[in-house]
C-alpha cells in the first residue's frame, strides 16, 4: 500500500470514528425530537413506577381527553393517542375541555381537568375521573364529579403533589373582588377528590408582565428540589405575551400561609423571537430516562401573529427541554438557549 492510499484510508477511518463520536455525544445530551406533540397545549407528562411515560394534554377541538403511552419521552411523538373520555352533549362537562393532568394516587389513576357546560362554555369548573387499572390507557374511567372549592367561580388548571406526607392541591380561580383576574389557590386534600376547608391564594397578577391581554395566573406545576417547593405558573393572554413565572417556599414552611411564598418579579421563561419560541407556557415537570435529569414539558407556537382569538389558534405544540440548576439551588430555565442547547449545557456538567 503506497503512502497516498494509506493516508486516504486513515482519513476515512478518522471520519467514521468522528461521526460515531458525534452521534454518541448527541445521544448523551438527551436532545429531544421537538416538538414531541403537534397541536397539544397544556402538556403534562408523568413517569410511572415502571418507567413508562404517559402524556396528556389539551386537544385543539376542546372535546375529549387522550392519553399517549411511551417508553421514552421522544416516543411520545409517534405514540398512538387513546381517547379515554369525551365531552357531554348537554349540561356540565360539555365544552372547553382543558388542561387534563394524570396522577397515580393510592393505587388508582386520576385525571383532573377543567370543563365548561354545553350551554355556557365559560362556566368553567374542575372535574375528576378515576381508573383502577394499572395502565391508564386501559380499563374504565369513572366520572367522580366536580371538585368543588370555596369560591368556585372560574376554576381550572388543577394539580396535586405530596410534601412531607400531606397531599396538596393547587388550582386556579377568581382571586380578587376588585377586578376580573385569576390566581393560584392551595389547599390540603382529604382524599383524591375533596379539598380541606382552608383554601388560600398564594399568587395573583401584580406585575405588568402578568397583565397583558388578561390578568392571569394559571397552569401551576410543582417541583420539590434543594430544600424548596417550587411552583411555576403562566401569565397573560395565550398569545406571544404568555410567559412562565416562579414561586417558591422553604420545604419546612407552612404552605398554607401566603407569607411563606416568594415570587420573582420577572418571568423566567418567555417569548424569544430569535429562537422562534412564542408564548411558552403551561408547563409540567418529569425526569429523563436516566431517572435524575429534570425535564420541563411546555407548549409554544413557532410564529407570533395570530388571526383572531389566541385560544382558538390550534398551533401550540408540546416541547421538552432539560431544566438546569444554579449553584444556589434555583432552577435555570435557559431563557436564551434553545431546547437542544439546554441539553448540551447539561451534558458538559456531567
């Protein structure tokens, strides 16, 4: 073999090895095949004890609840949606089927969701479904009825979590007698379908970024890390002004005391025109396949201008990104980074 042939062979081998290394690095960065679900807003992903991911979200027709099942987060994209419930033709639960969340509690699956009535789509209340099956895409879902709260004027976006052995519920309702708005309430739960008597407001719109188009705090999501209980929420109208804010309380604080909660005056995740990320919001949290990397699931559009009411523009797509952490234990949402760049930054720390 002459020198030129040897050199060509060496270069070819180097290119192959380099390509394999780059592919391996991409895999290790846990990049996602975004969007992981088209036309799905208010996304919620939960990872079951056996490692299976279940995905549930608002469909643009606002008429049904679907669940997707996958062994990976990326697999959600091609997973077959299973319709587990449809809206009623009349009466309550007959319109605006919004923001379902799927939770495993005491050996049963529960779906918390919001719905208007067939006769008045803005008569929004929160409701509960239950299913004893091990697999929520199987078995029979039972309507447990409305989950009533004290104010109960415009209730939606319910979520639940356990802290120090107590199950809590956070939801959205009117929070002021002086103006039309929505805020975040918290209460303990006496069982998966009933709230305890003490129900308090922990956040309502007060800063300018929360009051664009509508005075809104909604879409709470809970993440307990680093000695703190973090709650993200979304604010303003559901167009390019939609953005995510952050509350937190010390893990030993009384979560039913509004004074326990801190609130950042600025949003933590919002429109980035350069990245074509418009109106990101209504997120949830899960963990990656490695069981330790925190992942934020959220929706956003890839364009700014909307014709008509934003609620009826169907193109809020579900996306996934790595959630990083600062040295002082606060979440870093990577506002100036793309979804892929957050994964790359995370990989450098591992």
